[in-house]
C-alpha cells in the first residue's frame, strides 16, 4: 500500500490548529496579570511544540505497531499509576503528579490513551464474539484497574473519563444492550455503597453543589464560590465579550485555575457568546472528524482507537464546559486543545497523531 496525502484528514488538522491558537490566546490572557503564573504561557508554547512533534511522529508511524507492544505499555501505565500513589506530588488535594525535577508529569493522562489502545487490541482480537461475558468482564478489568488507581489519588474527574471511554468502546465493539442493562443494575448497589462509605463528605459536596451552590456549600468553601464566579464571568461577557485581555474577573484573577479548569469562563467573559460558540463549533467539528475516521478505518483496531479517543475528548468537553456553566459537578479536568497543561496537551496531540495514522492507512494492501 502506498500512502497518499489524499487520505490525510485535513479538516481535523485545521480544527486542531485553530483550537490550539485559540487556546494559546486564552492561556496568555488568563496568566497575564497573575504573578503566580508568570512563565506559564511560554511553557504552554513549549508543550504545544513538543505535542505537535509527537503528533507528526505518530502520524508517520503505523498504528499497528502498538498492537504488538500493548501489554508492556499497559503494564507500564498501571505501574506508574501505582507509583504516583507512593511518591506522587499533592496538588489541589490530589496526589496525581510525579516530580521529574525540571517539571511534573501526570501519569493518568497518557494512561487514558494506553487504556484505549489496550481495549482496542483486546476487542479486535475477540471481534467475532465481543459480547461474550468472558470478553466483557476482561475488558472491565482492563479499564477497572487504572480507574481504581486514579480514584485513589483521588481524581474523580479522570476516573469518570475512563468510564466514558469503556462505555463508548463497548458500544462500538458490539456489546449488547441487555448486557449494559444488567451491568447497570449490578452497579447500582455498588454506587450506593461508594456514595455512603467511600466518598468523603467534601467529595459528595463537590458533586452536589452544581445543583444549588448556596444550599450545599453555604460557607463557599467547597466550590460554590468557583461556580458563582464562573457564571458571573460568562454572563458578564454578553454577546461579544469585554475584549481579549480586558475581562474584569479574568484580569483580576477572581476565577480559580482560570488557565485550565475555568478557561471556558474566561472565553465567555472576554469573547462573549459568539466567541464561546465558535470554540464549541470547532470542538464539535473536530469530534465529528474523529468519528469519521472511525467509520473509514481499515480494521477493528483502528476503528476502536478512533472511537475511544473521540469518547475521551468528548467527555472532557462536556464535563469542563458543563462545570463552568454549573450543569455538571466540579471536577478538575481540562478543555481539550485550549487549557494549559503539559501531560494532557501531549496526550491529546499524540492521540490526534494516532487518528491521522489510522486515516492514512485506511486503504487495504493491494498488489
């Protein structure tokens, strides 16, 4: 097979480039007047350059290479998630980072992509009977181990992303709806037990305050303040916004982690409804193109990778934007291509490279 650039997904690349530019502008504005975030913008640009290099490398690399090496990759990801519980650095209440000296590394981010590869490889090897209970249970174990380790950090938002990845990939693999229904029934008592005996009171509060911030957090100590500031920022932007780098709340640093978790609120305040809508439109087109790649993949392995990546990024978009608009619980996960972040940025752009590799190799070998 001869690769031709006609198979390269240029609409996806265009959306990614636009979103990265959009994100760079918003990270610059969000860190402009905060002395604690000086240097974040330059580091963000370095992350983008390294991420783009990873994207180019994985585009050129045949994605089938990972199928043969997925076992050591998966075991390595699990080992790192276990290691972070022992020597990890605590930030914002979660022990999720490993200090590498010059910077920190968050193992849960590349673990998402490696879990996608592991599930895709496993289901593609069992494509004749993906609904066999042996296959379904094994796939749940594959995603359950890293999910449990991430939950122990504790990082509920990232654990939820792992769940969304499994659900979307299970649907694409061919797991039957009756099995989903049975698993849902079995999960109900486990969820009730986890809510009452596993989650700490502050964690339950953070999951409930989006319903009524002042009712569940009257002292404004568990996240209600964040929600109220985010809604105020979005609402004050109006139709066209206050102007880039001219937001009252953003430039006054009233929003917590505004360069990452609440960057959508910054967008709403400074660029208004029009700017926020354009951001969501390009995110939507990018996700559409990811699903288009899954439809034209030459094999189940490539198709399931594309579905898993799309599910991962869609979950990030829904949770991050929903959190900013108080229609989803507060969980600290970033907005793809837009938020500041090292490990997540690199993982996201590497995932795009994998998708482009799948697109380039969608034609079967012919002689």
